[in-house]
């Protein structure tokens, strides 16, 4: 057998520290605070370790936002085979996303991103593409797969995905921007809300033959 010596194994604790530090900076201070130097300092690692894992801050920021999107969309990552799979996947997705959107962390991020800071446009666009847009795309793909197996009637998966997201949030983000208390803050409220939204959505998309 040949020599199978490998390089030094990756230190997962450093990866965790980087992710934690970058996420904290993003949600506490906004995307401009997510710099290679800033994250390295908060994670208490060297800049060399940072650059061994991420080529630049754009790559780092993309990784953090994508991981958040994947966490929220994990329940809709696999095509549903039966109607109960579809309903369960949508329920968990709506609960996870609602909990994130009404969290103090997300509201702080919205507040910071809304500031007219010079040079922020590119970072905001990057966050949108790797967060909200990727979440929308994943949901649309999930609905399209459900339509292909006849579980729902969904001629335009993207439009239906946007409809579900609109039904889910209502005016809560608008309320938050005006300092008005949001409807959904507690876990029990979130569960009841998800049940009513998903039930109404599935009724609107009942599978039928024309």
C-alpha cells in the first residue's frame, strides 16, 4: 500500500469559533463589522487561520448567511412523497423562519442594514442573495417537487413561495419598523400561527385536474 499520510486534520473547534464570532458580529453590528481581522480577534485565532479557511470577507459572509438559510430550510430540503410529508415540512419551515424573523437578532440586523452607510450596497446585496433569495429558491423548489407528484396544484412555484412567505409574516416586520409590538413572539403563538397559515396555503393549492 502506498503512503497515505494526510496533512494536519482540521481543528473543528476553530471552525466553530469562527462561525460563532462572525455570526455575532453580523447580527450585533451589521455586515461591515464582519472583517477577517474582526472575526479573528473575536474568535481568538490568528489571521493566518482565518485565511486558511476563507479567501476573503465576502466568502466568510456568504458562508454565515448560507448556513443560516440552510438551518431554516432543513425541513424542506427533501422532496415530499406524501401529503403529510409536505404539511410537516412546511409547518417546521414556517415555525423556524418566523422565529428567526421576529428574533431580536434579526430585527437588530434590519436596523443596522437600513442605515445609509457608504459602501454598504454590495454587502446588502450579498446578504439578500445568500439569505432571503436562497430561502425563497429552496421553498419554490420544494413546492415544485410537490406539484410534480400531484400533492398540490402549483403552476408557478416562485409565486406560490412568495405567497406563503407573505401570509406567514403579514405586517409584523412593518410593525417592528414602527416600534409596534409584533403578533408572534411566543413559541405557542408561533405553532398556532404556522398551523393556520399552512392549512390555508394547502387549501388554496389543493391538487385537482382541469
